C-alpha cells in the first residue's frame, strides 16, 4: 500500500499514475492520463513508500492517436418511418469495437442504432428503429468511436413516409366514360 507508479523514458516527460490502488503484494491498479503524451515506449517504475523500487523496462507503449473514423456507405440507405431497418453494411475506415451509430438531422432528435457490431475496422452492422412520426427526409449517418472521435456520411440515409392507408371512397361507383366530381 502507498506505492507510486510512473512511466519513464529518456526522451519523453514522465507520466505519473493516479488512483493507484493496492490489490496484493503482486498487483496494483492505476490510471495514466495519455491525453498529451507523445507516442513511444516507456519503462514502468513502481516506488514503494520504503524507498525500494522496481521497473519493467520497455513495459508500456504509448500508441499514436487513433484517426477519426470515416463513413462512406450504408446498406440499405432508406427506411420507412415506423419500421426497423437492419443495416447489413455500414462501410468506412477506423471503426473500433464499442463504436456507436446514429442518424441525425439539425432540429430533430437523434435516432440511435442498437445491436451495433463492429465486424472489422471497415464494416459495421446494426439495427435502426425509425419512429412512426419521423419526418421523411435525409439524415446524416454518424459513427462515434469510444475515444469520442466521429465520422459522418452527410445525407447518407433517407427516411420515407409511411405507406398511405385507404379506408373508403365516396361515391364508390360511376359510369364508364364519365367524369366524377367531388370524390
């Protein structure tokens, strides 16, 4: 208990761990803020309160920042208001596990996809339930990775109106060859 942890490198500033938690004599948990860290290999240093320390040389690698995802195509690209659409192919680049998908349009609530499955960095499948009252129009398709970066296919999905329902007609008959007014 009371150990301090940091990542060190001769060419990069040290990164000090926060929320260091003693689990056992062989295990600690902690957090590293890598928001401004430069990419590179670091040594892991643990300093106990009694002044003794241990290190794992080249034990941690700060990776370059992930690129924002891109969205290039969606199949199908249309759906009827009041229906559930199974998206079989949402294509792009840079998708990571845990990504979310939504349809958006300025001035309207987002329509969030469910059952999002990142097949690989270039392919996602998901389900989109279109509300019955959704305004027929195009929506942007937005994929947001777990790191907060997102990509958008502008006007990539079109919501169509619900099919009309015919309940009756008056008059219900007329002679062939005539014009019926006020139907």
